[in-house]
């Protein structure tokens, strides 16, 4: 419906703004809670158990499943990233899996986390403050604060300059 209506708008800038506003409205009405200054730059979807904190930027993030997802302050999701919040039950009453799903302990993404383009976050993942996930990374488990991780499965290969990070955080960011 949004695509159909947006096609009626001849100006590309206005058409893009219309799509962005409609996308933001969809995210706002679906999420469990939303902080201030949410930005949806491309089409994004969330589930009803998504908590979005302040100053979050989504560039085409898709959250699937019914599990709990928390996106921290100043979180940025690169285009075409995915968060999968539950998994199929392959030990149920059917093969290859049954119709029930398994919610792990939820997905927690800390403040100042940056997901590169086309990353995939799997159920039960915890990503610490200031971590960066390289484009195309597949994350399952725990990524410590300030880590830079990538690959499939994502592994930590470097850490940010923590002193510099904390100095910037203290001097430049509003965390209320």
C-alpha cells in the first residue's frame, strides 16, 4: 500500500520522505517502547517485544521472531541487517521442525553498538557497549564491550581504543 501511494508522488525527495515517515510509523506502533530521536533511513521492521532506546538509527534492520530484543542508546544498524529473536523447535513433534518456536534469553545490544551492513544476530546474543560488528558478520553468543568482531561465526579480532571511546562518551553524548 505504501509503495502504491508513494508512486503517486512525482517528486523523488517527497516520495522518499513519505516512505520514511510511513516506515517510522510502522516501527513506532509495533515496538514495545521507543526512546527519543529514532531515525529510520530505510525500510525496517521490529517485533512487539522490541525495546528501542534513545538516538537509534536504523538503515534497513529487520527483527523477526517473537523474542525480546533491546537496542541500546546510539545503536546503529547498517543496511539489510537482521536480528532473529527465536528459533524453530527441531526436537518437537515433526521433522525437520515443528510449529513451535524457542525464545532464548532475549537479545541485548548495548549502547553505541554499530552493526555493519548485512549482519545477522542470532537468538540469545549479547553485544556489549561500544562493540562493532563487521559487515556480513553472523553473531551468536556474547561479544564483549568495545570489541570489533566479524566473520561466521563472528569472532573478536580487535578492540577499540577504550580510553578514547570513554572520553568521547563523557564529553559528547546525552545518555538520559
